C-alpha cells in the first residue's frame, strides 16, 4: 500500500479528520476533505470526480433568471468577456450566438471553485506519486493555483453576482462570428415544444454548425488579480456543456489561466 500525505498531514490525523471508504481492489480512498484540502489516499486510487450536471442543454434557455432592465455589466466585466470570447472564437469556424443576458440558472451553480481547483492540484501530483517506490510514504505540498484568500473572495463575488443578472452589450468587434440575441429572441427561436425541432429551427436561422453561448456575471477578487466566469454552450438537444474560466491579470491584460469543465450532456 502507498500512502501520500498532503501539506504535512500526519498519519494519525488521517484517521480522525476524514471519512474513509474501501472500494474493491483499490485500498483506502478518502471521500471527504477538511477545510485545508488535506487528504490521504492510495497510489492506486488517486481519483478526483469532475463535478457536473448531466442535463439536457436545451432546457437552460428557459431556466435563466430575467435580467433587470436597468442593469448592464460594467467595463471590467466586458473586458474579461472579450478575452474569453476571443479564445472561443479562435477555436470556432461557425456562428456563435451569444444570449445578451447573463446566466443565473442551475447550470452556473453546479460546482464550487474550491473543488475544481483541488481536482487540478491533485492531478498535478500524480507524476510524483507514480514515480514513488511502492510502500513508501511521500509528503506533498501542492502549490495553490489561486491563493486561498483569493479563492474565497472569488466565490463570494461569484455567488453574489449570480443573484443579479445583467444585460451584456454587443461585443461584435471581438469577432465576425459573434451574433448577439436578446433572451426574447432566443425564446422565439426555441418556441417549439419538441426539443429536437427547437434546435433544428436554431440551425435554420444561424447555420448548421452554429453554437449557442450563455455567460455568467464575471467575479473578481478584491485586488482584481483574478477573474471567474462560467460559459454554457450547446449545439443540439444532446450536445451541450459548461466550462468555468479562471483568468489572471498579466501586464494589464486578462489572460486565461485555467478552464474547468463543469457539466456535459
């Protein structure tokens, strides 16, 4: 058996602070983590679950919260959205239909930044675990992707802004592929009671490979060194997913640092 202790956690602490389960042939796996992300695990059972909701994408068009007519995202949020839209457009050759209202549906709430960061931090330790001799004990201290204080600030701002959806002004200058549509226009496109027919109508209007995008509000830490925005996208009744973009400020520009998958159909 191989045991790894994260951030100096002692062996005797592992028995008291964690809930342990034993799946067949895999040894000990810790299933609940303390506040500081310490955990113990077997080398053969390093697993982190990708958080997501396996949902029918077409439903999110109807589930978003209506935006206030007098609320429009500010310039800093627009700058972050511009960076993300540029990245998406550079990897697309079809029309990108952007709903001009931020998303506050359950699709933007099915995860926590802490869990997503923990998953990535853990995956970065796998090479060290794989090269360690069998039966040995290794002390690991993964470098945080985002300082813990900043994580809490980002999550607080993100959750607060989810309850205050706003309009997104047209950002067509980002790419010729972008098409902004109001929530009412999107609803009219998806007016059929048949989900497959909704998407057929969508593609008749915008093109066979067109993609529908919705964005959450953009969250920031107090120093505005990090930004967080969720994007849901879909192309058909069974072809959709979500991603959380983590950006950092570099020389005055917002640069994408990580992209975390959050849900898929």
